[in-house]
């Protein structure tokens, strides 16, 4: 096979990679906000759950988490009598989301805490309730702070999707490995795969930069 | 049986206790891979940082592209690339070395940024003072800039050390017998994945805690203004 | 017939760690009075305002606003217990504050800064809040800046928005915490003009912590000189400024007015 024939299967894989990235980044963002805000909550139970989640998923390897969800969870399910077998897509998106959510939670928490105390005092003087203050004053101001680190996390997520190939999801990495097995043409195939990931990363970076500018439009120095 | 150690499938607890030594052998491989990978990342990262700081665009620009490329592409593919492609060019490394090399290269992109940021953070005034005192470029770097840059880069480097440790399980795909691989083999043979994988997760948590605490201790021990020179 | 004071500090103690900032402070303000509070840094002036605005709690004594205790509420048996958040929320509605650093919401336009609290907290309709906001912007001389963001305005303009924002909540008592101290000298005048206008045209109770002695003299009904957590001397501006009774007051005024 000449190299142009590799493109088709690789593109199919790339499409799956893109879908995985989108799903896991979106779910991860939701988890990040939930746990990041949860870590700052007054309720000690919510705080404990958030901290537990963040520490466990930041403190262990993504691959371990993925394998656990795909191989170990069904066994746990058997023991208690429920069918907890996850299809590769579910295990993959779940592991990726949980992982990036834990890292994102620290970004969210840090950004919220970086909002100046003065803002909370102004809100209190206007008799805002604490919840109103969070949603209408603190959170909107913290979002531009989160964007640069979120951009990095999005790229990290894109790279991490490659791991789901190890539970047989047909993403770009899986297709590349399949082709290599078939043709033994490692150099060309892996170079192509690397270039495609690089291209996807550059596009993702550009999108995140645009998003960064959009959410920061009220800031001094924004154009 | 693995590494000559038998496991005991009589009960959950017995199983867990019996496979622990096997997993710990895997953990030792994990630690070795982490240290070697980190070392390579530190050295190669310094090279990138030096190249990127070069005044000649023809040197700095390719270095910038390469580090961006390393940073934006998956470690898994880089690993496969090295594992399958290097032999085609006559370089056959044991799987462990290939794995450590892949880790080192991927993270060299990150460490080069840490070097750059740490050196830039040393206030410009320091350079100017050194020049006013007529210190040579090299001496300025080794005796003024570097000692002040080190405390700044230690926390970031420490975090990458922990990250490398968490990426070591990838090496299982090229047959390196690190901890996750060992757990998976046990699971394959006993059909009980739950206990080995959960133990691996727990051991990883502990390792991460220990490593992070170590980094924090080192960070606290280093004086903020720089390494003292008598 | 003397009326109940609208603000009453009764042997109020406030400590920050080991430092006692307010030392059994007794202080009263009548309804509609314009009171200026002057004194050296650290004398507790801002702390008095912050306690009223519920930004700081107290370690002893009782603060009464509008006849009711602020930091305490009446327990069923008649004794006083520490105030709940619900009680504080109710009491806060009587007060408004203008901050030294303006503290406008940077992510909202000027108009939104003024309408947000009335809409969200008072439940005003968006239209009513907007109308009121435009009235207030007119009052402070910023009618054409409604759609600007805070970072696009000068310090003096931002502070005037801050005043409008506080007024939008219709407080009975307006607290000014060194409103012009963070401004460039040329911009101080425009803010003082607005505050002066408010003092003249409204029967709002106003408490003003300031270093602007001349302004304090013009605008106040009463001036209080704070020193080391207590009121050292108080009286009508003409009396206090021209012929202070206390040595310490004299010292302070001399140092401040000389510069």
C-alpha cells in the first residue's frame, strides 16, 4: 500500500478521536465546575466528596483508571449482582471526563478564589445572598482566569484519547496500530498519525484562544 | 505465579496479600522508569531551552517547532514510533529504555518551558547589575542567574516528576513489566481484575502522595531567594 | 422630644487578633444627620462603617440600627443571641456603602452594575430598575456612560457609579468609606460635588469617613474625631475645626491641615 491509502482509515480514526475529545471535554468541564465549586462549599459532605474525587483522579494514572472502569468494574458488579459492564466508548469517555474533571476542578477553584475580596464586600453591601454572589459576581469574573489553563487541559485531553485505543476503540491511535500490524510500515504510518494529532492540536489551540478572547471581552486591555 | 511468587486465590484478602509482593516488584520497575525518564527530560529539556534561547532564528525556530510537536502529540504514539521505528534504523533498545526515552522526550518539551520561565523570572535587574560589575556572561549565568532560578523551577519540575510517574503505565503496551502490566497479567490469568487493579490504584495514590510531599519538602527547604553561595 | 437614634453603638468592642481596634465605643447618629468621621489611620474609623455594613462582626457590646439590634437578634425569652444570616440580610436593607476602591463589578456595564441588585435582591422589574438607574446616572452626571464597562471610566466616574449603585437600593443610611482617598487629585472634586448634592437635597442619614477636612466642614452636621478606638471629641464643624477642646484633636488637625 502506498501512503495515500493510509489516509482513509486514519481519517476515520481521527473523526472518532475528535468526537471523544469533544464529549470528554464537555463532561469534564461540567465535573470540573461541580467539584471546583463543591470544594468551596459550606456543606462538609459536599466538600469531602469533591476533595475525594479530585485527589483520587488526580493522584492515579489515567490508564489505571481506564482499565479499572473497563476490566475491574464488571467484576465488582458481578459481586453485587448488577451488570456493570461498560462498552469501550462509555468506559473511555467516562475515564477521560473523570480525569480531566479532577484537574479542571483545581483550575476552577483557583480562579474563583482569585476573585478579589472587595467584590464579595460590594455584593454583600448590596445585600446579595452568598449563592447570588457566587453565580452573578464571582463565577463570571473567574471564567477568563480559567481559560488559559483550560486550553492546556483540552490539549492534554486530546492526547489522552489515544489511550482508549488500548480498550479497542477505533480512534486514530487504534487505526494506526491496525495498519501497522497489517503493513509493517511503521515509519510512514506513525509519522502520519503524529502529524494528524499535531494538526488537531493546533486547531484545538486556535479554538481555545478564540474562546479565551470571547469570555474576556469585558476586561481592561481586551479589544 | 509470576516472578516466582505464587498467589493464593482462597479468599479476597488472601489474594490481595499474596499478590502484593508481585505488584511491588512492578512498582520498582515503575520507579526506575520514572527516575530515568525524568533524568532524560531534565537533560534534553535543557538542550531545547538553550537552543530556543539562541539569537539565530535558524537554530531557535526548529527547536521551538520540535518542542511544540512533542508537546502536542500523544505519548502513546511517540512510544510506538520509537519502539517500531528505531529498530528499522538499526537502533535496538530494550523495551524499558525505549519507554524511558519516550517519557523523557515528551516531558523534555515541558521542562524546556520551565527552564525558560525560571530563568526569565530572575529579574532583569540582576543581569544589569552583573554587567555593571563586568562579570562575564558565563559567570553571570552560573553564579547569579542559575542559583536564583533553581528554587523557582523546582516545584514545576517536581510536578512533572509526579506526572511522569503517572504515565509509566503506558509502557505496558511495549511489554515493560511495570505495575499496571503486572496487575493486568494477574487479572488475565485469574479473571479477577478487581483486586489487582484496585491495589494498583491505591499504591499509585500513596506513591503520588509521597512524591508530592517530597517535592513540597524540597521546595520549603530551598531558600526563596536562591541557592546560597558563600 | 428626642427621637431614637437611627444608629447606636453601645460599648462596642472589636478586636483583630491581639489588636483592640474599638474599645467600648459609644456612638450615636440621629436620623437624617450628616456625620463626618475623621482621625488618624488605625483609629477604627473604617471599622465602624464596616461593622454597620455587616462586613465585620463585633466582639462585645451592642450595635442598634433603626431601633433594632444589628449583630444580635431577640431570642424568644427576650435575651439577645448572635444574629442569624436571615436577620443580617433583613437589617442590611437599610444600609448602603460607597467603597474607597469603588468595587464596581468589572464584568458588567455601568447600567447593569446599578440595576443588578434591585432586580436580583429587591425583585424589581428590569424596566423599573433601568428607569431608576437612568435617573440616578443623571443625578451623578453620568447619563451618557450607561453602556460603558468600569475599566473604560476614570476613577472619579467609577466612584460616582458606585454612589448611584448604592442609592439604587434605597437605603436609609449611606456609608462613605474614604470615597476620594484612591482618586487622583483632579478627580476628587467631581465626587465631592455629588456627595455634597446628596447631603443638601436628601434627608438620607450619611456617615462619611474622610481626610477631606474642608469638605467635611462644609457638608456635615457633626464631626467626630476618632482616636485609638474611641471618640476623642465631637461637635459641630465650626466648633471642632476652629477651636478644638482636646489637645490630641488640635495636634491632628494641625498636622493634617498643614499639608
